C-alpha cells in the first residue's frame, strides 16, 4: 500500500488538518490532529477546517516528537527528485518544518521554558541534517535481493510495515501515527544516508546506475563519542551500501557493509588531535561481537572482515583484540583480513591496494552478486558481504569499498553483454567519471553524517590518484573535524538522541523531575577567556610600538608566557572544555 503523495496542511488555532488528494481532488476523509488534547483521527472531509486556517502544501509527515511544552508535528515542506527505480520516484528531503501543537508556552514556568527552548533547538538542528530520503511507492530500505525474496502479501503491506526498521530514521517519530492502523497511508518511512540514480551510456547501451547507502538507526552517534559496540551487538557508523545496475529490465546489485570494530572501545575527545583507542578490559567482547556477527550472518550470509587500521602504534592493541575475538568466536562463516592501509599506501602509493584486492579475489568470486533477468529468473544471488572498517569507517573504508564495487560492476556488465570479455570498465571514460564521482559523493555524505565534514582521500576516489590539491583539502577537513568533534558534537549527538528516541523528554522536567541538560552548565569558561585575553594582549604588544625595545620585548614575553601557560592548563584539563552530550552517556 502506497503513501499519500499530494497533501495539504491546514493550521487552525485548535487543530491541524492534513488533507490527502488524488487526481480527482480531496479524499473523503481528512486527518484531524487536535492541538489541545493531542488526538489524531480520520474524520469525514465535509468542511470541518476553518476558512481562516493557514494553508500550505506539504510532501509528507515525518512524525511527532514530544517536548516539555507538548507534541511537535514535523512535516516535509521541500523535496528534490533524485531519480526513479523501476519507474518509482525517490525523493530527497530538503526542508523539514517543526510545528508546536501548543500555540504558546505560557503554561510552563520559567525554568521549563528555558529547557523547552533548548530541546526545541536540538530538534530543529536534527531536522536540518543532510541525507534524508523517501519514496511514496518504493521501499528504499531493502536491497534488490531482499525485495525479490518477498511474498505478494508482503508487497501489499503498508510501506512502514514492510520497511527494514534498521534504516527507518523517523521510526520513533512515527510511533503516535503507527498506533492507529487506519492512518497507514499517512505514515511515510524516511531513510538517512545517500542515494544516487543516473542514466548512463556505455557504448550504445543505456543503463541506470544506482548507489544507495543506508545508515543503521541503532547506535547512531558522532565520530569520537560513539565507537565500538553495545550490549545488543549494534555498532557505531553501521552502513549498508548497495550498488545496482538496471538495464533493459535486467537488475543486478552488489552489497557491502561497514561498521565500527565490534568491541567495547572508546576515543573520548579531550582537545588532543590524536586520540589513542582505549579497549575495555572488563567487558565481554566475545559475547557482544557474537551477537553482532549473528545479525550480520543472518542478514547477509558469509563475512569477510576487512580491517584497515594501523597494525603498529596507537591502533595496534585494538587490531590485536579484534583478531583475537574473531579467533575465539571461530565462526566458519567469517574470514578475517587485516591490511595496514596507511603503511602500505604511504607516500601516496595507492596502487599498492592491488595487493589487498588480490587477497580478496577468491572471496569476491565466491560471494558473487545478485542478478535477476527481465523475465523474473534469478541468475545469481549474493551469498556474503565484505564488512570493512578503519578507525572511523570513513576515509580508508570508502576507498576500498569503491574498488571492490568497481570489480563487481565490471563483471555484471560483462554478464549482461554490455562489455565483452577482456574489455575494461575503466576504458569507458564517460561512465567511469560518473561512477567515481558517485562513490566520492557517497563518501562525503556518509562522512558528514558521522564526523561533520566530507571524507578524506576523495581525490583518489574521483580520479584514481592522489593529488596535492586533494591533500590540502584533507588538511582543511581534518582541521574542521577537530573543531567540530571537540566543540559541537555533544550538541549534535543530543539532537540525534532526541530525534531517534534514545532520549525521551520528561514533561515534569523543571517542576519535580531533574533535567539532564543542566549537566552542560558545568564547563569552565574562565581559562578560555584568559587565553583569549592573553592572546589579544600579545597581538597588541606586537603591533603597537613602545618607547623602548626592551620594554616591548618584556610585554611580548609576558603575554606569550601567559598564553602558553593557560593553553597548557586548558589541554591538561581538556575534557572540561569539550562540548559533551547531556542526554546520552559516553
């Protein structure tokens, strides 16, 4: 059952009305949302809405989030068309609007109003995130292979009922609507990640290239605050990426996954640029990793674990613990493959990645890919996946995944008769450019959602070689990551917790229930202010001349020492100055 596509929102003083339309005009019933008692119900569309109600076109209901002041309706007000899969359109959310059920906050005391204002800023920040996608008719949360295995009854279910809940980012926000089955056509599942769809030409053939990355909602977080695994086997930055080709009704796809090393480990920010991974010594890594791999095997079959972290230095102990855990599990479906990316490819020698690809060749042949002909016959199925990780599961991971996918799509195109045996995909310059840019854009999207900036090393993904300009861009992104990971990611993590339901607001906060937001008030501001003052005085001493060189030198020395001493104190107590999350423990 498809979702309503043509919606109009009417905002009255006491109610919201959502009117669904089709080609013949408004439907017989209208969704009525009471702004006073919070009831949602379908009523006969016989002119209940006031004539003076504010009216606007909307493209879907994202959901409802409850704050101290009451529920807040989130609606999609702007969208962009990404493309079509099997004739069904995929859309990207470009704007969400948050509408409070309550017209005022005068029913709250002053402390509650301040808390509610902060919660609302968190919610609005979450609603401004990039990379939200949806379709009214197509289930983008499932791979082509999973969809092919479904029954006709499954296909007749409402979109939200058949969606893979791992990838429904408004699952929590939709809970009020999902409690009423008659609202199923208003319940629009939204995915977070990346979607690319483009019709390309290879020789005389027209093919649709599709690239979809689906971010898992379980253990969502930000780069340094969310690492490793939880007790349920969920890992940080867990993303399923599917590359698909559609040609003349024939469809093929190749699926890979990424995810943080499935152990209990952390890298808590403390203002230092390089953080050493800390592996927990008193946690049951084997049990948690077992739960994670049980899920992976159930979903995808056999696993080749590609570990790209450094095998020396600060990352060494983490790699040793990972390998030991895999050996203790001793799953016959799992093979572990370590490759020290930075050591092997130092001095921009990325051609050495061929060594890794050679070691993975037999697994790639064994896993295969999914392909179904236009007559409905399944030619092949994918029986396993590469699960790739580096420390962040971003930059090094992106490079390796794009190369594995490139090998797979070349084989698929040969099987479809588009490329001859011996022909190289890299010789198809027009398609090659589209392909590499799509993977680089995917890398940037996934990286921005986790780390706050675009990916590093995308010059290699886009062009096949490392460049000086790419290295300079990596420097800028690294500096930006440092700032965001230390000074803004706590707020961003709280916003995700609120949107995804990791934290539910207690309406009694500010009355007789404590608020976790008060934890953020403990950060010290004195030392940073002294640093800024000393730095300002140092600059003044350097710029404004004194009557005596010795006197000016004394001023510069004094304020310079002041800057160094206070900066030393700041870094010594680094965690006190990091923007820590208040709604979730890290």
